[in-house]
C-alpha cells in the first residue's frame, strides 16, 4: 500500500489543509496514519486488557513492582545516595522489636509486597526473623507464644481487656 494517502482516504482531513503529498513530506498525523495502514488493523482493546489482566495476576510482577517502589522510596529518602545502613534511631532494641512485630503481622496477613517494601525501608534485608518466643517475652505476652495469630493481635487484645473494652 502506498504510504502517501489522498485527501479522500484520510478520515480526519477537513479539507482546509494542503493535500498529503507536499514538498516537505507528510506531517506527523499523516505518517502515523500511513504506519497504521501499512501494518494492518490496530490490536483490539480487549486483547490489550486481557494481557494487562494476565500481567496483573502474576505474583512475580507484583514482587518486582514492590521492589521498584522500595528502591524509589529509598532513593527519594536518601536524595539518591546509596546509604544501605538504617539510621541510628532505627538501631534501638525497641525499633528492632517493633519492626519484627510489624513483619510478623504483614507475613500473617499475606501482604507480601508491602512486606518487601517494609523490610527494605527498615533495613532488615534478608536477616532471619527474631524467634517468636523472644518477641513475646520482650513485649510481655508470654501466653501468646503458641497462639496462631501475630503478637500484635495478642497485645491489642490484652490492651483492650485492661481498658475494659473486651
């Protein structure tokens, strides 16, 4: 098919402009129209949507997105520098314990992508989780060690009981 179209072949031509074949060649709109015609019909919207849904359902894509967000957040927070060590405020025992409690809750709730970003931002990396028995002892919930829910739930329940809400 000839990439130079006549005025009658262009569906958006209003008749006010010069014909497609000018001394300068076709403009952007004419080139796009010619490229579409030379390749064939555009991909149907349903196919594009089906492909997007397929990608959105892939857990690997979600992990990659979470990792990219973590890298972006870190980059923004550090003004682009690559400081891999957490700040000294995050090195306290209380901060470490809180991070472990949050990690346990995110794992229990199935928030894998949030967990990936959280671990990166908290500087936890691939470090092994603190044993639950140690966390329970540190927060004073020894009775919750063998419960199937995160220690944060046990702490919340205990606090509500103490306040007279449960």
